[in-house]
C-alpha cells in the first residue's frame, strides 16, 4: 500500500519560474491537504480539499493554487516562484468517520523546494 | 488564527529516562493529535485524542487530552535511541473543517 506519494522529492527553481508539486493517495481518503514546513517550525496549512471538486484556502495560500479533479490527486501549483517559497512541502490525507474529519493525517515524504 | 504553544522546544536526555512535553492553546480544540517526524520524512501519527480528559497509550507513549480542551501532553517512558526526532502536537477545532493547527515541535535527542 503506497499511501501518500509526492513528486518530485527535490527541486531547484529560479525566481519567476512555475512548477507543480504532484500528490496522489490510494487510500480513498476524502480530505487532502498541502502544508509547508520552514526550518525549526511547525507545519502551516496552504490549501485543503474536503472532496473532489472542492478546495479552500488555509493559513498561507498566497502564491499557490490547487485543484482536486479526482479523489486521488491534489496537485499544488506555484505560478511565480519567489525565494520566500523555499521550504519543504508536505501533502497529507485523512479519512472521515461519523460524518466528520478524524484529523488523523497521513503524510507523504515531502518535496524539498529551493528558489534561487 | 489559532496558535499552539509547544514546549519544550528541545530536550537532551539519557537513554532510559522519561520524557514529557506539552501543548497549550488559547482556544478550544475538539481533537488533539501527536505526531513524530524522523529526519527527511513526513510526520507519522502517534496518538489521537477525541474526548476531554481522555488518556491514551501507545506502547511507551501516553498522551492526555486536557479537561479544559486547551492543552495536551505527551509522555515517553524509558526512552531509547530510536525515539530521536521531532514531536509535533496538532489540534483540530472543528471536525467538519478538515484542518489542523500544528505546534512548532519538540526536538528530542537521546544519548545512548
């Protein structure tokens, strides 16, 4: 069982370039999330989705976009990369129980992005 | 937005010692969760707590959901070298909102 898979694992971008971080999960989870983790800090929520076709902003959405066309996939797009977006990005998913989100997150291994 | 204060920021202990860390919040959470992150990997869920006052164990780990719903603690008994890593608390205010707030983590170092 693969769980949550993120690609690429590492990427270096130049300022102004764009790219998409891919995330897919094979657990049929309704909820999916993108977090960023800066050195020595906790995880900040960028965007999340409660199901296919539905996305919403988290705490730090500026400079990012997402889409959720299927249950399995939740790509994160950076349109104009900036040095402030240098970070480790984690995709996660969780399942619903009793009509609500359990909050129990399953994380991918992370995508380490450097913007120079 | 909601913030979690996690302490201590780091701990250096001897193998075999017990460890305690905690999280506090100015607002109420309905769910408290504790994760561990190994270097170069994503966080992994250790314990989830759903009721105020709940005390839950997972092997040598024990976590409690504070009565006020504004705090939680994690204890690790008889630490071993593989306990090394960063421990994060997370709180979820609304089961319908689908999002968690994370603390900044406690970095644990265990000396053999």
